[in-house]
C-alpha cells in the first residue's frame, strides 16, 4: 500500500539545475526519515542525501555537498532534492527512500542525465 512516486528527472546540461520531488502515500510520511539514493549503470546504489522527520538532521554524500539540498514538506507528504551545478558524474537513476521502523520503501526511480 505504500507508494513513493518520484518526478523531476530529465536531461540537463552540465552546470544546470533540476529539482526532484517524491510524493509518498499509504504511510505516515512525517514520522519517517526520507532520503534520496542514486545508481549509475554498473555501480552500486549510493546515498545522496537524507533528512529526518522534522528536518533536524540532514546527511549528504561528500560528492554533492554544497550543490544539492534536501528538504521536505510534511503537509504535502513530499521530499525534494534541489540539484545545482550538475556534473556529468551525477548522471544516474535517482530513487526516493522512506525509512520506517520495520522496513525500507523505495520509489521506482527517475532518470537524471547530465550531458551536453
């Protein structure tokens, strides 16, 4: 019954920006940590950023610090990832993640391609 739906991916030139969104349903969104992961072809899925229930704590991968910002709007059951100064190495499928007490939930992913 839990569903996470990502949006906002696409093709962008190096140096450009994208804003990803993930809307959750079927679960108490505001009570759970949310995160963004990404997976490039042939590579393992890696954490990009995460944010706690009340935005008290955020975590970023070293590779995106200073460029990406994670945020959430609990009233809209949505988590965002603002991605600025995108680089070709950011190209990947980006997945939304919800960390519940007893399970992890994933969206189906949205493709971000950074290329000129």
